């Protein structure tokens, strides 16, 4: 009997379309002899849908029309059966059932722990990091604070909320001046290079901050490395065991890797995209043994420090002049699931997906062995709050 995998994608995120690309890539490559895929699409309006029409990427060219040919549903736990209930019409019927959820989502409101928090609440086994790991991995400020506490190297940075910046503009401009121009300005909770820009001076910085605040109320400004090599390394595993992929060097014609570099590239005029696999890259990266060892070492340290599980991709900045490695950030659910970094190690995409599903189910079974609530009901003999002052015993 095949395992039913509910692949969840989309959502109210600026990386909505990127999620669609990543999810459909995975669906195409999953082992159909072992798994039956149930597509679960979350619209930008937070409505959940399922149906066979969600398998065809052509249907996503018109998102409004897509909603008319898919079934609106809600995921719920009905007596330990995880069901997709139809929400339209007078009667609510079960459209599909799943055994495990596989979130392939990107960005704020979904990848940041929001979605897996919902899955945890209703008790659905799922693939990937827990709420804590996902939340830390999405907040570029909190992750750096964790890295600093673990002696994981990061570039100098300043962070602030929009309201604080508006009230104390000069204070933060002086702090940024201290770390030195040029700088890279980033919304704290976004990915896929959305809202990120490069500023060479204070005037450009102000424009960059204005752009970043369009996407997020929390912003981070980092010291830019000029003689830069950007490399990525993927990690698969759990708290018990982890393994690293080959390392890639990512090429860009800009000071920073842009959204177009990652997802548009040569597909810009053709109307198609292959996701992160479309990016210009060198695999394996041409690093000396010391730099390679450091990237691999820090990849594993980041994975453990942030309480990650499943698969992630860690992005690094290498100062070529100083020959020093800095952790840029992890991608908890990377574009294309970074499958291309595992192929040189003999793992096909279908093998990566299989390993992730197995890890997700194993993690769920391990958590089920732990005590999460008590059979004893301390409220059983409690007669209510009225007149109970001093009568409630806690031991």
C-alpha cells in the first residue's frame, strides 16, 4: 500500500510562485511506486485547495482561474486520520486523506514555522524542521545572535525595527557608518533575495531601507564583502545524524545574488523557470581543502545550532582576500530542495525525497514516544471558580 504524501505549497508569501515551482519539481520526481502524491495548494488569500489540476504548472499562469478548477479544502484530524474536507457546498465531505505532510513553501507566513505549527497542533506527521528551527531559520537577526553565541563566523551587522529607525534615524545611520560602506540591506524575514539591495553610501542606504521596509518591519544591514565568493552547501539529517552535500559556487553579475539570478535567468523571456537549478553555478566549487573543510564544518554546526531537521541549504560568503568563511544564512526549505547538490554524491532527486519522507515519519514516531500530556485530569473534581478561593490544591 502506497504512502499518501500531501505536498503543501504556495501560501501568502512574496515567494508564492517560487514555492509552486519547487513543489511541482518535487512532485514530478517523487517515487510513484512507493508514494501517492496529494497536491495541497494554499492561495495568496490563505484558502487551501486540492485536485488533479494542481499537478499542471500551466494552470498557474492564471491563479484566479485555477481556483475554479480545484477543490477548496481544510486539513483536519478525524480520529487519527488526516483528511482534506471539502469546504464548499452544504455538506462537508472527505476529498482526500494523507499519511504525511511535505511542506515545500518559501518565505514569511509559511516557511517561518507558521505552517508546521498548524501541522503540529492537529498532529500530522510532516517533513522538515520543527517550529523552533523554522522560526530561527527565517529570522536573519535571531539566527545571527544564535551563531554569535556558538562562535560561528558572521559579518558585522546592525538591525532595527522600522519604527525605531524612523524615531532615531541619525542613531542608526551612525551605527551603520561604523561598520563601513558598502553594505547589504535585507528584510529580516524574507528569502529568494526579495527586497535585498546593495548600498555604497548613505544616500543609497536610505533608498535601500525604504525598499526593504516595503516588505518587512524588521531590517538587517550587513557589511558587504567586496572580494567575494558565494558558496552553498546542503545538509540532510536530524538531531541524531547529518550529512553534507557537495559545495557549489554561485555566480552573479551583480554585487549580490538577485531574484532574477536565482529564478529567472535565461528563462526571463521564455516564460518558464527551472527554479534554483536555473542559476549559473560551478559544482563542485573550486575551493582549497581548508576552505572546503570549514564550509562543511560550519554547515553542520548551523544545522545543529538552529535545531534543524530534514533538508536545508546553508549559504556562505568567502572573503577571497582574507580567505575567511562567513555564514550568510540557512534556507530551511531551499528552492528546488537543493537536489542538484546531492546528485554528484550519487543521490538522485527521488532518493533525496524518499530520505526526507522517511526522516519525517521517523521524527513523528520518536515524538509520539514522549510524554506530551497526562492522563490524570486535575479538573475532574474541581467544582468551578465561584467560591473556590483557597480550595484548589496543586499537589
